[in-house]
């Protein structure tokens, strides 16, 4: 057996992920003290703090150990502790069910990782990363393909890539909000680390279809995730499905990098990989902010159902402001950080299309178009999330009785909100650092790349460059906004203006029952994507007489396609097989002795002779 020396890696890729883990986990930890107060006993709060510390430590170990066995140990600790945090509120049946789905799916993924690592060990004779990397150079192509597919399924399960995403919308909403923030903002990103470390750095991109497969999976994940998010009325489930979308965008950058490595376009490979890493840290920041904001709403109103909220901007103005910043960031609006990384990913597709020919050019163009569509749908999704939750009139006593949360819960959100602006305005500086990380992880020499203040020169030979100045863009937006305000004050403000309630649509007697709802908002999208969502309706009329309807109940739902057509049939097959296997265990001692006798007989017959 190879060496089991415990050593830690601190190369640029490790340091980047250490930063991402800390920048989200520390604010979430501070937030947790006030969030848990009043909800649980002091003993259970202490237990939550211990589990959180172990959870963060396990993630730090995942991205720094240099040995496959220790990586698996850290990976398993991370999975088990996060399971305990998902089922932390054991009084709710949903938490237990979500935890069961999560633990089953995460161990299926782990099984695929173990299989991949065993194949690597067969050729390397060691569990050390560098020894495996050297051995992989002589590994046959067929074995490399198998290892890649095993790693893709294993890490794709943790990342929530479609169709392996089934656990994510169950587990994230049921965990406490600060844990949801860490799971979505950080934990699922360890899968990206795994793909970069074990596929790009150790295994090496052997075939062109690797990057293409990852790209297709990423594009499908981003579209499926945001379409499901648009249909949700549970604010945390909406954010969970949005994580599926954003993991798709991150893997678009990683997949593009792999694709360009195989095409021998090293500059584009580094650029695309850096764009994926940029979106990774951006998503960690704004999704952490949004989950903390959702936790504030739940803490104040006692519900996650946005149909029962509304009017919170007057009750919780600071939380509303901070949630709006997160919503604008995730919607890729300038000058916030989400805009920068999605724009860079689009540039990766466009620049790649200029350097390939034939069907490959069309393929990259379609991917770029679908990424743009995803961005538009994300903006619509968070218009719904913010508008229905915080604007208009309160729709229930939950919203009417809501009050602003404590300062201890708002300070971590202010910190993350400030980072969304910093990572947007400092794009040039941050991109320089991420290019070094991407170059180190991919083994590509970046010395031929040069920078000016806002100009990223891909290659002197290519003559291609990408220009982006978010400070200038922010200045232009500020000037246009100020000019519009001045024009309004000089001309329009002097005229008589009618003052009405927000969203009253000219109706003289507006109540919360007349308001636009989340279901109504999403209906056009439900119709547009009905071929995939397969919506169905349920109506119920209660009559006083044949001609007079006392009340009318209307419900609309969408079909969970992957659950219904993939997971449910597989689960039914497993239970059917298990039921059949019960026949061989009827409880008869005579039959069990017969099993033992037959086994011993077969061993004697087929045992090799010495």
C-alpha cells in the first residue's frame, strides 16, 4: 500500500477555496448565534455550534489534504455532519425525509468516487495526489474515460447537477438558514474543487468529449434549475433550485476550460476556467447573503411561503435592502459581482466560437444563447422573489406582525452585501488573481498573458482582448440615474400628480386578496415551459345552491419530471427486488443450513489446488 503520510496542500487552488469557505462560513457562524436564540434550548444551541465547527473544519480538510484516503475521510465527515445539520429540527417530518434523501444521494456519489480512486490506485500503487498524477500519464485511454465518468457522477451528485440534483431542493430548505447559506454557498462548491483537482490537474483532459459532456450537463442544469425556481413559492426552495442553476453556470466555465485544453487553446482555457472560478466565489457571496435574508424573513414572519408575506419592506427595511442587493447580484445586474462572472463566461463562449470551425462553432453559440436565456429567467425569478415577499400589502398576519431582526443577524448580511459590490468593482484585480489560480490548476503557463487596468489580453498571437471596467460602468449608471432624477425634479415634479397605493392597478378598494401573487407571476413561464413542467390543476367548488358558489379553491402544480420518470421507477424496482429477495429468508433454520452446505460444496469444487 502506498504512503499514508498526512500532509497538506497550499497551492493557489487550495488557497482560493480556503478563502471561499471562510468568507461565507464566518458571517454565517456569527449570524447563527442570534438566529438560533429562542428557537432551541441552550444545550441544543451548543450542539449546533459544535456541529458547525466540525462542518467548517471538514470542508477545510477536503480542499487541503494531499492524499486520496484522507480526502475521502474528510469528505465523509463533511457529508455526515451536514446530514445531522439538515435533520437538526427532528420534530419536523420534512427534515427527517430531506435528511434521508440527502444521505442516500451523497453516499451514492461517494461510492462512485471510491470506485474512481480504486482504479487510480491500481495504476499508481499510492494514494498520494502527485504519485497518482504521474501514474495517470501512462494510464490507458479507456481507463481514463471510465475514471472521468465515475468522478463526474460522484462530484456531480454533491454539486446538484441535473439529474443528480434531487436531494438539493429537499435538504437546503430544511436546514437552519445559516447552514443553508454554507451548504449552498460553500459545500456544494467542493465538488467543483474535486473536478478541477482530480480531472484537470491529476487525470488530465484526455478526450474532447469530456468538456462537451460537462458543458451540456451544465447548460441543462442551469435551465432546469431556474425554471423550477420560477415555479416555487417557498423562498428557500426557490433559492435551492437557483443553486442548481448557478452550479450549472460555474461548470460552464470549467467545462469550457476542459474543452479548450483539448483543442489546444491554452489562453482561452485559462480565461474560461478563471470565469468559472469567478462565478464560484460570486455565487458563494450572494447566495450566502440571500439565504441569510430568507432566514431573517422566516425568523420575523414565521413562514417561508411568499404567498403569505408581502409588505415587509416597511416592516423590515434593512433586510429588504440587503435582500435586494443579493437579488440584483444573482440577476447579473451591473455593477454587482454576478454581472462580471456571467459576462466573462459569455465572452468565453464568443471568443471560443471565433477560434473553432464547423459544428463546434454552432455548439458554442447555442450554449451562449442558453446562458443568456438563463440570465433573463433568473432576473424574472428574483423580481418575483423580492416583489412578492417585500412589496405590496401584507397577505397574512405573519407578515403584518413581522419586525426587523436583531443587529447581530444584519451585520453579517451587510458584510456580504458589501462584498457583492467589491467583487464587482474590483473585477480587473480579482481576475488577475484568478488567472493565476486557473493557470496553476490546469498546468498552463500564463506568462504570455498581459494586463492593463481593464484590459485582459488573451494572447499576443491571437490579437484578442476583453475589456471590462465596472467602475466606469457604475459611473455611467450613476450619471444617467442622477440626470433622470434632475429632469424629473425640474419638469415633472411641478405638475399635479395623483398619489395611489402601490400595485393598486387603478382599483379604488385594494386589499391583499386583489394583489398579484407569486403563482400569477409565474403563470406565463409555466405556460411557456409546459412541455417540460407538465402542469396540472385542482379546483374545488363549494355551493350553497346550484346557482350560487360559496367558495372556489384553485391549486396548480407542476410535475417533478426527474422524480416521476427516473427516481420513482428506480425506487419501485429496488423495493420490488427487495420483496422478492425476502423469499429466500423465510426463517427456516433447515434452509439456512442448506445454504451453508451448498456454499461450502461450491468452494471445495472451485477452490484452486495448491
